[in-house]
C-alpha cells in the first residue's frame, strides 16, 4: 500500500480562500462538517521560506484534524501529488465566488 491518497481542499474562512493538501478527508460525525486530517506541509527547501506556508503551519500547528463547515467548502479534489498550501484574499478579482447563502427566515 505504498502511496497514500492526496486531496486538495479549497474552502472559505474569515473572508479568505484556503487551499490545503491533506491525506485524509471525510464526512464528519458532526452534522454538516467535513473532517480533514494529516495536513501536508511542504518540506521542499529550508532556504526559501514561503510566508503563506509559514502562516498556515502556525495556524494549524498541533491540529490533528480540522472540521470545516460544508457550506464553506468550495471544492475537494483527489490529486496525484501535494502542492503548496495557500491563502488567497477573498476580496474581488479571484477565481472563486462565495456560495450564496439563503437570507434570514421571516419571524
């Protein structure tokens, strides 16, 4: 069972678009959440430091599994190999549009 699967998870969080690579993605036992585990951080080169990757490492340090609300998930892809984790500004001009949420129900 040599190669483990790799997933690219794209989701919205606090106005930003996150792209994470992980080895374990599944539906959570908690209703309406996606469970993401074994987040992969690149160890490509210690000479070149990517500030985005460092920010994500700090944000997810000590996290075994993260639970993402389904409505925040933009896309999940099974990919051949991991890439660079990223955070994009969710402000206009991006390739990803927020999923429209229903308005507040009348009282």
